């Protein structure tokens, strides 16, 4: 039986990666790089698996230091493992005083810890198994542990929150005793010795590859820990036996570095792709233009899509059983009812993503109507089906404690296509949407009603409007030039957004009262107070945008 050395205990992400690579192998855990390197050098294990790159923390320097020093080992393959980190405690409700994890895991969770637990003590550990045992032996209920969910559950911890570091993958190098032959789609990793400083070293090194048409997949420069001299890691396309790659490496060694034995070939292996898809298929409840738009984009990424609704022979409950992720994309006023009708058909391991403009009510309904093992997330795309791309368009993403790997993959799809992603709580989303959609729509509809009430003709508007007053006129026209159902749904949404509209209505009555009483000083005071709240930076930026719009409108009048 093959023996493989890994860093980390049973159930950890590294263990899962190694097990997926060779399910029949005996996996032997070591607490850190040095112990694993000694075991490999002493032939206690036949192979070892080292983390070499993480999407959140970059290259793992210690792994390259191990490979630099190894005498009888070669990088022969790769594993790309999605890293799903959870927060676990012995008691799911106790207050936390300390959160611990390995150095790598703490680093990967830095954003989450800064935002969620900015004041809490962080403890990095080398031997996670010992740390977990100490927590259990001493019943440390106020300790939280960051690691893979499987490992935390295996040690009896309760999962407090899942997927706390989304878009997280680690690439592992598989180290063996013998080199592997070429496959025709390979890459080679090369490491230089510490180099004497010379002008143009990096440029000339790259040139040796580009002159021969060799693509560089990765390149990093580090300072050697002992000498502080430059050391370069290069990953290039091709196998080390390819004549053109041999020629490039010989040129670098003889002409660029000008030192013999200055390059170490860590190994050649099948080329790796960091993009791993856990999702095979998406199913939509709702067959409108937005569902069709998203389905087309997803199909271009290689996903299968199914659409179901009133106009299809495929019923939603039948579709749900065939897909990994269910997307609900129906009118806002029907979203909660649709969730209530079909949520019970989703099984643990699936995901429900709500494409909706209201968060609090819909997510509360979804949490009640789906089981604990169903992932859940809301995405409000602030663009319509007429958009050609998502590039630079806003998307509000509301994650929940049940947003896991499948939700993260869909969020990564949005990110890849250039969407500007903003993470909100349900309450914040609804409040901001009240400001961004509900209030402007309400004002536009009320303005049109006021024009009709006072018999103001549209032909008279351009001759009596300033450029600034045209903004509201144009917004009104746009609302009334499109599907009224869309804007009626926006105005009727529930949640925190209603506060904005009511607050506006109350304040406009106050302003009207002051104006009709000719309270000029009070009106000025209010404008000055508002000016202070809005901040100089916001006002300056907005003024530039307004002047640009004025310039465009002026040309059209």
C-alpha cells in the first residue's frame, strides 16, 4: 500500500485532498513542514503532498523551501482542492473569547475575522490535533476553531458558521520518488539558487522563454531567508525533456545567470487548472427574460440549465430533483409564495439561490421552508435582461449562515464576469434598495400624477426646465416607458425599504410647511445641516457627475 505524508490531521482539507488523489493510500499525518520533510527524506513515506498556492494567501514559501532542499524527490502531479472553512465550538451558543487555527487557516480567514470578530483573541497552533484535544479535555466552551467542517464534526464540535472564506482553493504539489513521462499537456517548475543582484535579471530570464514561444504560467521572486539574495520560482508550459524548454533553461543558466547548477528542476507534471466546478446543473423556477438571460450565461460556462414554470411542461418539483442549484426568479410579490410552495422539495446538499429584490422577508421564508442542509443565498442583480454583460454592474449578494460551496461558486461566476459585488445583510439590502429603487420609483409615479392633476402638457416641459430639473423628468419618463408591473413590484416590496419612503414623505411635508411660511433662514439651516451630513467628498464627486450629465443634456436640447 502506498504511504503518503501530509500536514494536518484526519478530516482536514489536506487529508481530503490526499484521499481524493489516492483513496487506497495510507495517509500519515505530520504537524508541520519540517516533520514531513524529514519523514520523506528518511523514506518513512513514499510520497508527500505539500500546499504550494492558495487563492487567498498566495504561494506557500515553506513548501518551496522543502522542495529546494529535497534530494530524491520530484513534483509529479497536482491536486486543486476547494477549501471550505467553518467555525466550530463545543457549545453552539456560548460567547467566544478565543479563535484558533493553523497559521495558514487564520490567514485565509483574515477578512472574516476582521469584520466579524475584530476584538477577539486569535491563537495560531502548529499541532491542531493537540489543540483540539486540549479544548475537549478542558471543556473550553469559549474557544472557537477554524477548520474543515468534517474535521470539526469528527472532534465533536458544533458548526457555528460555514464557508467563512469564500472563493478559497489550495493547490497541492504531489511529490514522488521518480519523474513522470510527458503527457503532451504538461508544465515544469523551476527554482533558482539565490542570485547575485544584476540589472535586468528578471527581464532577461523572461526573455529566454518568450523568445522561444514558451508561456509562463507563474513566476514569483522571493528573497532567500539566509542571504537575502533574489530567488526566482518559474512555472512554464512544457515538459523538462522538451528540446525547446531544455534550450531555454540552458540559456538562462549560461547566459543570464552565468552560473552552472543555478537552476533546480522541481519536476514536470500534467498542467493544472485552479478552476474546479462542484456544480453541474442549475434549474430555474420562472421562465421570464431574466431567467433566460442567466441561463444563457451559465450555459456558456459549461453548466447545464433547466427552466420550469407555468409555461413549461417540466414542473418545478420535477426539475428540482435533477439539478444541483435551484434559482427562483419570479416577480417580487410572488417570491415568498414560490419558496413556500417548492422549498420542501429541495434536499440536503442542494442550494437555493434567490434572484430577488427583497431580502429580509424572502430569506426568512426560505430558512423556514428548506432543511438545514440546503445552502441558501440571495442575489439582487441591478441590471435587466437587456444588458449585454455584467461588467461593472452592481450586484447585491446577501449570504446566510447556510451559504456554502455551491453559493460561493455562483458568486465566483458573477465575479468572473465583472459584476461589482456588494455584500449586505438582509436589513441593509432592503434599506438601501428603498433608497436606490423604491423611493425614486415612487417619486417618478407621484410626479406624473402631479403633472396630470395640474394639466401640465409634456410639450411645455422642455422650455421651462433647467438641466437639473430634467433629471427627475427623465427618470419619470423611463419608469413610464417600461413594464409597469416591474415598477409596481418595486414600490410594493416589504422590509426596511418602506422606512425610506415614509421618511421622505414626512420630511417633504416639513419642507413644504417651512417654504409656505417663507422660513428662509430655517430652510437654509436645514440645507447646511444636510450638506454636512452628505460630506464634502460625496458632494464633490456628485457635482462632477452632474456637470458631465449637464454637458450631455445640453447638447441634446
